[in-house]
């Protein structure tokens, strides 16, 4: 009851500032983190006064430094205000973590509650490769903050085993509903969709090689690769396999184009070697696409294997080929997996549900 009353009070008064430190949505920005924080901030603004502070949106080193400098100035100014506030920092690993640690330390100088929200697909690997001294510095940053949020139970266990015994909170990523088409998915053209940064980490080369095998049975199939990254290298592989006419490279696409692709493709494939809790899978789930992905990161908590999608070992091209063909061969399976995926999204991963979880964390921080 107390939580409900406080939530009502916050909604009416909007006297709480949420300083959200995040990269921006752009070709050179923060990808999934930026998309997530953009839609989260939009939903939170009905209850809180959200200030979204951008720390990255370009790759040019000089512009990066300028953006970071102004972000520090903005946060410093907001911290000096007498309003009640929480600093919610979204971070990945390495340079992202280094940048965000500045805001952690700055916020604690003003005794402001800080949440550090970990989104990295490979924080564990990056941490393992650090020296003992560097690892201790990272641990000190985490111990400064009032609450740590991770994206999966698997990541929570890693954190307790490697960073500190204080348990972080698990808050799954959420996604807005992108469904616009209500046709029968299995009756669409044999378009296989990949969204994300092209390269080995996302398994793009594995997918291209598997797709070569798929074409032996389904010559009318098409592989659509939407995203930036190692585009030239992927094009070279496609050319060497002589499948140019069946693979389309779209590069970086905007929101409307992405929604169009999700609502017109037949299968979504993300054969990643490293992931945290990919938003692209959630986007595909909202639009009833059957999913093929891998047993990495938080994906097994996102996709119920053989129910709402199919999971394979990363790098297993034979299994990838086999399961793409399995969905193309079986219309009933294709449609049922897509529908189960949407049901799972509606139960666990809607943006409204995740926003409520974040609101509760904010309110509990304000009570302590």
C-alpha cells in the first residue's frame, strides 16, 4: 500500500529528477543500450522528471570528448539543484565503463543515490582480461553505487562470484510493441532477417555460410542483413560463396524500416557468440517471428527453447542450417513458435512491466 501511495504521489507531483546517463541512438552511438534507454525514459516521464544525458553519439574522438565534457557539466549542474534526484547510469564494458565511472564518482560527491545498470554482452570476458589492479578499480566503482541492475540471472551469479557478494537486481530488458501485421507468418516470402552489428560477435559469418546451404533446397529464400559493422567483409564472403543475388545488405536502418522488416519477414536469426539480453530478439517476439538464436548470455531466459524459438550452440553452422530448414519446412511449427514468442513477450517483457520494475527500484531508493 505504501508503495502505491508513493507511486501516486510521484505521479502527481513529478518532483523527482531522474538523471539518466546513456549513449544516444545513432549509427555511431550505443545501439541496444541507447534504444532501451530512449523508450524507457519516454515511459518514465509520466511519473518522473527524466533528464536524459548523452555521453556518446559519434565515433570521432574529438567529438566524443566534447560530448563527454558537456555531459559532465550538465550532470554537475543538475546535482547542484536542491530537487530530489536519482542518477541512473547505463553502461557496457571497457571505455563505456570508464566514462560512466566519472558520473558515479561525481554523483557520490553530492550524496546522490546512484543506480549502475549493466548492459554489456561481454563484461565478464573484459573483466577477466584485466590486471588484478584494474579489476580492483572496477570493483570499487560498483561498491560506490547504491544499486546495481543486471539483465539476467546468469549475469547476477557472475557478479556475485566476481565483483562483490551484494546481490544485484535482475531487470530484464523490455520493448515496445512493434506488431503491425496480422497475416499468417508462414505464408510470407522466405525472407530470413538479421538485425544488429555485422561481425563475428553476432555470428553473421556463421549465418551467411548456413544460408548458402539453405539455398540448395530453397532457391527463392532471401537473407536480409540490416545493420552496420563489418559490411565489406561480409560482402566478400557472400561473393566468394556466389550467393550475391540472395543476400541483401541494408546497412544502418531507421525505426520505421526496422518495423517494416519485422512485420514482413518469416524467420528472425541472431546466432550470436556474445550477448547480454538482446533487444532485437524482443522486437522479433513482438511481431510473431519464430526465432533462432544461441545459448549465450541471457538469451535462454529470453527465449524458451523449442517453444518460443530454437537455441543452438554458437558457431554450429550445421545446426543453424538444419533449424532454418526446419522452420521453412514446417508452416505449423513456424507459426506456433512465433505466437508462443509473442505470448512470452506479453507476459514478461512489455515496456510497461519493465517500467514498473524500474519505478519500484527508484521509490525504494528514495525510502532508504
